[in-house]
C-alpha cells in the first residue's frame, strides 16, 4: 500500500541520512568466484590510477530528487504545516549529503597525499578498516584459491604461444605473487600481477580476452535502486568497492538518470557494474519481475570509463539510450509476458506485443515482408552476412539487423541523437517512424536537452 510505503520513507528520512527510501537488500546477483581477487588485481591494474573528477564535474553530475517528486501523490494526505516541516527536513538531508560527498572526496584526496609521504596504504584502509560501518561484509581471502587455479589454467593455455624461458619467468612471478597473497601482502602481489600483465601484453596476449571467452561476467558491484538512488546490495561473493570506485559508480548512475526520461526511471529497480572484458558488451538490460514492469541495467566498467578516468561520453550515452529503448518497447505496457505464437501481433522471446505497441507497429511496417527470410538466415554466419548485405541500406547500423528488437532500439537511438531525416530511404523512415508518436517526440526532446547539458550532442 502507498500509505505504508510513505510512512516508512518518512521514518527513513528522519532517522537515516544518506539513504532515502527502503532497501529490499535482495541477493539476486551473485559474483563469480572464478574471477577472484588475484584475477581482479591483474585485470584492474589501473584502479588506483583513475583520476578524480574535480569538484565542478562532480557537482555537475550530482542530481537531487525534488521534494515534490519524492513525496509523490501521497502529498494529498498532508496539510500545509506538515508539508512545510517535511520539506525543511528533506532540504537538511540533501544539504548534508552534498557536504558529506565533498568531505568524502577531501578525505580521500588527503589520504592519497599522505600515502606518498607517510606510507599510509589507502586501499587497505579502504577495504579492511571500514568494517561493518560501510554496510558490507567482506572476506579478504575469499576466492584466492580459485583465482590461483584460474591463473594456472591461463598459463597452461598460453604455454605454446610463448618460448620456454618466458614461460618459466612468468611462472616464477606467479609463484611470487601467490606467496605475497598468502602472506596478505597485497601491495606486493598487486605489483607482481601488474608485471605479469605487462609481460603478456608485450607478447600480444590480453588477459581481458579470457574474460570475454568465459561463461560468466565479472560483477564489481550490485545495487538496488530506491527513489532514484542506488543502494549497494550486500553480497559476500562481490568484493567491496573502494571509495574511488564508488565515486565512479555514482557518476555512472547519475549518467543513467540524466539520459533515462523521468517518466521511465522508476522502472529501473536494479543497477550493476560488471565487465566481460574490454571491447565486449558495454551495457544491457533485462526484466526482473514476471510482467516486465521493473528492469535491471548493467554497465561494463572497463568500457564505460576511459583510461583518463573520465566517462566515455559518446559511446556510453548512445548505449544508455539504446538500452532505454528496450525498456520503452518491451515493458508491460507494450506486451504480455505470455508467448502466443497464434497471436496476430509480433511475438518475441520476451512475450507477445499488443496491437498498439511500438514494436508491433515497427515490425508490421519494416519487418513483416523480410522476417521469414531473416529467420532462415539465422542458420549460419554466412547466411546472416548475406542477409545484411542484401538489406544493408535498410538499417541504421551493423547491429540493427540482429532482430526486430535490436533494430527498433538502434533506430530509436538515431531518432534521438540525429537531426530529423529529410530523405525517403527505409533507414530514414525507421527514424521518422517515431515522429508519429507524441510520447516518443517528448522523450526525444527530454533526452536531447540532457545530452546538451553534458556536451555530447553531435
């Protein structure tokens, strides 16, 4: 009931600074033990070199939920005096959060400065001393044995790709790193894993490729989304993020908030930071309930953040818009979860579209006459390439022919980021398709305004 949720939110507002709302703390996303501390250290060699965004950049990306939006329709249950008092408390909480964020950054910067002159180990302070006050239980040694086995497997796999002397050198370094890990000397181990990584890269071997070939992705952090804010999910299988990493994750979430229209943001109930290796899948979404109302979004840390520590604006922005298009076209207002192959409307793996659904109309207009041919083309890679070569001029990107769902998402992204087409080609008609819908035009305008604010509109 709304009233109960409202009361709980008000209690949280009065008693807990920094977290406005209710966290379900569901443990529905598990880390992958295969990629444990050792492998994380090797593949995250630059994590302590990420440049901090300056204060102006941070404030530019910091976004506060307006009081009226937070209270929502429950405001009708309050009188003027109650609204005034609550708003005063809310403004106090918001100001406290902003000041706390600034203080956190200053604290982190000072520790980094002292680490150079006093020998303070920032990472150790961050990961070990924080303890339960950080809200995360973390076992420092968990997964070490699995990680060591994983590295051994990699060494065996690349043994034939390098000469015996180099192999013996890497093996000796590996043993040195294992010893450092077992002695809890993670600073020394970090240096060793970095050294191995550099040696392999010099010989044309990128360890990120092994993640990409792996069965599972690596999870850095998992969050519930409550009232537009992310709350970390406690999971002993996921290493606790450092302060500097959390700042980056906050910025990634703020970017999502900027680009996903407000009328749809509440559909995102989960937010994850992951990787499948550099150059893999930058982001994806999936439904988290039985009817497609709530969604989860995952963003690849290694692809979303450049080497200079800044967000990869153009590619990241376009990908977030693309993923939002999936939420727009596959949610419970657009389709039923039940798959009805006898339906006259378009049916996909996600369910059966309604007659007025964007995807159903898009399919009937652009895919109905080529769909059977596309289905046959899925039998082989050569057939898929031949299909794309035949209809190349009908698609806005190389990825669009994957299926109607990806085509409409790619077309929507171009509809948002590009000027209104003046031509009459099929690919242009796919962008013009969205101008037929008032909602789509409003969403486009909202996203484009936010793109301008982050100086990314081409």
